[in-house]
C-alpha cells in the first residue's frame, strides 16, 4: 500500500515562525504557563483546536469574490440551500454565525425547566445552551467509551438501553428531543455507527420523539461508517451521509469543522411549524433568514466546503493523518485514547506524568512541555478544564488537527517532539493556579510552577 498523500497542492503559503528554546521559555513565562495567553505568532504548530482553523480551497476563495451581499434573497444563500438539500435532503435550512447560535435558538424553542435532553455526549456549548434554557442535559455513552485502551470501532455510540430507561424514568412528555453528536467530540472524536443511529431512531419512533443530530463532523463520521461498519464498505460517503440525515428530524451544525470554513453554522429543521418559530428567533438575534449573521461570501465558501468535505480522497487523507500521528505516539510509548478519532489525538496525561498529582494539573504540565520543546500548542482536557467542582474521568491533552493545514512532515515533527518530552517526562513540573476566574477558567487562568 502506498502513502496516503495530501490530495492537494499548495498555492498560497503562510510562514510559521521558528523560535529558540530560550525565546519559548520566556514567552511561556510571560503567558503565565497558559498557552491560551500566547500570541498565535509565537506558536509553530497550532493544535489548540480544529474549529475554524481549516484552509480554504481555491474554489472557496473564488466563492468569496462571488458572494452576493444582498440583504434578502442572496444568490449565495440559494446556492448554499441547494447544496445542503442535495447533501442532507433538508429543505428548511437556516444559516447562523456558528454552531452555538443554532443551539441557542433550538433550545430556546424546545428546552425549559423540567425538560431532559439525552445525547450520546453533549459538547460543552450544547450542554451550556441546554442548561441555560433550564433543561437538564444527560449523557448516555456506551460503557466502552470510558476505557481509553478499548478499540471498539464505534465508541461514540449512544447506550440505547440507557435511553429506554431514561425515557421510562422521566416520561416522554419531558423529553423535547433526543440528540446524537457525530462524531462524538466529548468522547474523543469517536464515530457513531449507522446501526446505532437507526436503533436510536427506532426508539424515538416508538415514543414519538424527534431525533436531532449535532452534525459538526458528519463527513468524518460517514467515512468511519464506510471503513468499519459491516455492509457499508465501498458505499459512497455522500450516500451514507444522506442516510444519516434522513434518519433525523433536524440538525445543529458548526460549519467551522466539516464545513471547511473559518466561520459559520447551520440549523436544519424538518417540522414546518418549529422551523417558522426558529426563523422568527433568528431574525431577532442573528439576522434575516437568508444570511443569519454571515456575509454572503461566507455562505458561498460554506456551500463549496460542504461539497469538498465528502470527497473521499480528502476524507482518506484526513482520517489517515490523525491515525498516523496516533500510531507514532503509541510506538513511542505514549498512551492515547484508542482508536484515534476523526479530528484529534488525546494523550493520557496521567500516564504520561504519573509523578504529577491531579491537583497540579498533569495535562497542563504536558501542554507546557510541548510548547517548550517544539513550539506546539495543545489543549488540556482534564482537571483544569473541568473546573474546581468536577472530577474528570481522565486527564487528557488534545492535539486537534486543523483540516488541510499541516503536512505529513509537520505530523512527524509533532510526533518527534512528543517522544522527546515523553523521554524526559520526569522533568515535567506540576502547576498551581495563581489567578483564575470562577467559570471556564482554562481560557485565562495563570499558573506558577510547583
Ligand atoms: C464546535 C462544536 C459545537 C459548537 O460550535 P461552535 O461553532 O464552536 O459554536 C457544537 N457541537 C460540537 C460537537 C462541536 O464540536
């Protein structure tokens, strides 16, 4: 088998800056050991997030020029709607400025006190918007999801017996909708099988409940279905994606992921009455229904992004890129969540730095180590992010891979730096917080080394 290559050539380049170890040491100290406080220009390889960090194609940039900036009835909106109708089968689509705006509108309409929303695992903004409406957000992952070494092919699945039990427990009248997040970001970017989506659909039908997809990474999920699910091998990804959408009544999407754009979101709703109410809320806070808080050029780039993301050469390269990094880390002895998901590698920081107690943030210590060693920016997902009132199951560091931005040699470099930090892991030092806000402290907390 030959190397799976980047299926594009590079037309425009953005230089990234090499820094010396001494420069990084002083920059890290100036940032109070929190890479969120670094200037992006001080970062060599930025793996903080895959959200909004994609490279656009020449066709998308051409779309930027073509964008129709009419307030109402923009041609760019109609192009986006046609692309999405073809891809998802949905007629009723609303553009929004990003995923959380779609979530806010949806849960303002269907949430509220006493309501319970089940999800395979809520993404943090989805949980926040559900709870902001007064509703309770319940995660129903499968048991395999909590074992990092378990190589279940669809570790993102929803636990269907737990869903049945929840419906029985709280009553169907208190559940406005069931949600499935594809891929399951909170559980490590793990996919959900078509079989599981169908099973959840069948339970929803039985109890007359709507099913919504949080479909930010629908194309990566469809690729995993094609690669791993019995009976799906060789089926066109577009067709699998179409079936995924055909099984749901609506969807919230952040186009900053599989939309391959830097900003944008979508809200799809089948029910015409609910859709009309969503239109009214959209106009109140986002903008008219044919632009939803975006420029016409953004809609144009988004339309093209949703065409390109289901290209199978692109998806083979995308998923292989993440898997390749995972293989190299495992070979170096670094423990990660297995198997690698679609958009990121999650390092088990408690295993990486066992000498650092949870109270001294082993994940953040590793994040600092990666920056010091290679100018790499990663994100802690552990005791720091969970906040002072929660104990997370795992201490993780996420290496999120932006789409179409880095090449294989960048990934080799990242793997080499991780291996180097791992070899010298006993030198990593714990951190203590010197200053932090009450909520979402990981963004702005300041630290000192213990
Ligand atoms: C990013 C993300 C969101 C929120 O989207 P934004 O565009 O960041 O507001 C919701 N759900 C999932 C699964 C996500 O990954």
